[in-house]
């Protein structure tokens, strides 16, 4: 099988091949994206109310995005199909917690002082631009 992205048809609809994975968007009560191993031995779905749905939808539109998705899907596959090794799963949980911590830190509310500082910086940029 080629790792080159291609369009495949099945009796269930249209698939996009990314590496050894097939991606399809399904309609129902909720839209979803289904990622399936080309061998058929594994799949995962994300509904439209999951942020990964929109991210995958955006990434699949470009060749660079599809390269990223290939690595992401391979990682999902490896985690789901991994050898039951306690250290491996501890590492996965630590990486997951680190990801949550990064997202939480990025989403924290700004203090009033930080908010004013950002507003003033943007005003200065605007005024410099306006003068030019």
C-alpha cells in the first residue's frame, strides 16, 4: 500500500487514505470523523462536538496537514494496540497530563493588570501603523 494520499470509494462512502489509515466523515444525529486502519483491525471516531473533529477536518485539507495526521493516527494506533507494559502506559498518562496542564495554562484568565498591558501594547502598534 502506498503512503501517498488518495481517494477510495466503499459502499459506505468516500474515504481519504492517509498512510495506512482511511478517514471518512459520517453523518447522523452528530457528524463524526472515523479513522480506520487500512487492514480493518482498528478504528476510532470523533464526534463533531469533540475539538479533534474540527482539527482533523482542517488538517486533512492540505498535504502538510495530512503528514501531521499520519503521525497522529499512528500514535493513536500504537497507544491503543500497545503491549501491556506498565511503564509505557505511565509515560502515556504523564504525557496526557502534561498536555492538559499546557492547555489549562494557556486558557487561564488574565489578570486585570495583564489585560491592560496587552491593550496598551496593541494601541501602540495601532498608533504606529496609523502614523505610517
